[in-house]
C-alpha cells in the first residue's frame, strides 16, 4: 500500500487470484479492512471482487470484513454502492446471498427514512431469484422487529406484498386480517408450541391488536406456564384498558417472584394502574416489604398528588440508603472479604441467582447490564461500592431513561437504539420496547441505576466471600 493509503494499480484484480489457504484468508481480511479507508473509486472495485470469493463463505472473519468494507461506503458513495447490484451475477454469489444482502437491506431499513425505504423497495424489485428475495426479507424483518410498519411508504408495501409478504410476523405488522386470525388461533391453543404462543403474545401486544386483549386476559387467568404468563403481562402493558390492573392483581398472589417482577413493571407503567397497585399494598393485599425500592421509585414518576401521598404513607420517603449507612457497609464488608477467601463454586450459584439475570460473566448471564468479564474485578473495594451504591457511577451506555407516551404509559430502561422514527428501550425485566417518537411526549434520563440496592443484605459473611470469589475468578469454572 502506498504512503497515501491508496492501493497499487491492478490490486482489485489481484484479489481474484489468491489461493484458498489460511494465510490468504488473513490477507483478504486485511485487504477488506484497508478498503474501508479508501475513496469509493478505489474501494468498491476491491469490494466487488471480495464479494465474489464465495469459497471463503464459512470463514468466521472474511464475510464480516467484506460487509464492513462495503458498508463504510454507503454514506459517502451511496449511489455507487447500489450500482454494484445492477450486476445480476453478483446477486447469485453464495456469499452475497447469505451474508451481504440481509445486511444491506437491514442497513437501509433500520433508518426509517423514506429515501432509504425507497432503496429497500428498489432492491426487492431488482432481486433476480426467490433465494435472494428471501435474503432481503430476512434483513428487513430484522430491522423492523419490534417496530410498526406505519411509516412504510406505499411503494415498499407493494414490493413486500409482491415478495410474498414475508413471515406471519411481518404480515401481522402489515395488519393482514388472515395473519392476525392465524396468530390468535395459535395463541389461544393450549397445545401449540409455547415458544410460538410467547412470540405471538408479544407481537400482538406490540401492534396493539384489540382483538388480542380478551385472549391475553383469558390466558393470564388460566395458564400455569410462567414464561407465557410473563409474555402475556408484557403484551398487556401496551393496552390502555381498565380491566387489566384488576386482572393482574387478582392473579398476583399465584405468581412466582420472576413473574411478579414483570407484573410490577406493568402495574407501575400507567397512573391509574399504579394507583390500583399502591392501594392493594396499602390494604395489605400485597406485602409492602416485598416491593423493591426500584419499583417504588417508578411509582413516583407519575405526576399525581394522590398517588404521591399514598406512596409516602405506605413507604415513607423513597431515597434509598444514606451515604453514611453505605459507607459503614463498605468498611464492614471490606474487612469481611479481607479475612479469608471464599469458594467460587457456590459463589457462581449465588451470582446466577442475584446478578446473572442482568450481567454476563465469562459468557454466562443476561445482557441487561454491562458485561462484567472485562470489568476491573481485582479491585474489591470498587466492586463493593458499585454493588452497594449502583447509582454512584453509572457506566456510559447503561444510563436509565424514562419515556412517557401520549396515552399515559411510562416505560423505563436502557436506550438500546434510536433513529428519527423510533426509540428502543430495554426494560429492567429484559423486555425490548419499541416506541414511535411521534407517540412519546417526554423522554428523560433518570438519576438512579436500574441495578437494585441492598442486594448483599440477605447474605451472610461466608456467602459474600463466595460471591466475590466468583466475581474475581479469572476464567470460567468447570461445573
């Protein structure tokens, strides 16, 4: 490569002449990485030849490097990128069909901009085979998972219909009556696969399909499947209906702790529902000591004097532990951990119960909070402080936000992604909620971390040592 970053003349053609060896794959990946930094007139001929190297389709690096080289040119040279796909033979390359087309479609569909959605329509019209059309449809569905199709222009709706309309899920998003009938039938069928019932419960909630409401309420009353019950509760959150809080509160005593967390997220999401929930606690129907302080804080987001006074009567001032109390805990537990080491094996079990639903460590756990694997885990005091007072330092990208919709719903969680059309939040119970910006009246960052305080209070000293022994482990444990 020349000093100015340009590749020698004829280099694009040379890409086609490399043999299939591990070292040559490494060279191709390096070429793809270098092409990202080149001007379009040099980069795109190289990328065109890289996309034709389908013999490397199964390599874990090469397809992605090739896509990134192409994607880097979309913004500065959009028309030139699209011009590559005037060549029908390129579409038929296995690497292009499997790896490039879905990503290209998703790249344009994800913005929600009409000019980019017009590109999606054009790509569908250009598609030469059923296989390439299916690849484009996969990318479109990935981009619109959790999103409404209300902003899709007629040109693209026509192209989607001509392509077969996509999966049942996509047809539901298009408000296809037959697709909605089929989804409702599967949802109500107790013998249907649980995964499908979960999927359609959530999807029908996302599109706020009114015909789904009585089915969801019936399932909530009858099902013994915790996973389905949680999905139904998540779906019901989208409907502003007075029957919902009464139905949820009636079933609340029979719910497991995990399902109750989802129920609490629902009951705190609207002012009237939050009031019904708080009144149930005030009457003693639900133990106030069983409600986490994070849930109580959500009740205070609603601007309602009656609710605020009732929350204060039931729980008092909701501020969490004092600085002095946390400092005393910090000093005591620092000494506890300094006395002797714990056992990481029982510590792992405690971790999965307490932390693993939200945090990943050694590739095990949830994805709601930060991955702890790369965290500075040898600094015990800092780790203790983050557990005792999680709001003291919230890592970038994991700030919690609250969105208030035009129909009075409050959604709190991490901001996963946003574009001019949509805000996507991941809630503390792991739901991914997509909100149309036009329906969001308020959107603000919250001061508190989603991570609950006081998690170590229920542990004895030996359990604290075991938990931190696992947190400090340098590698995965063999169970």
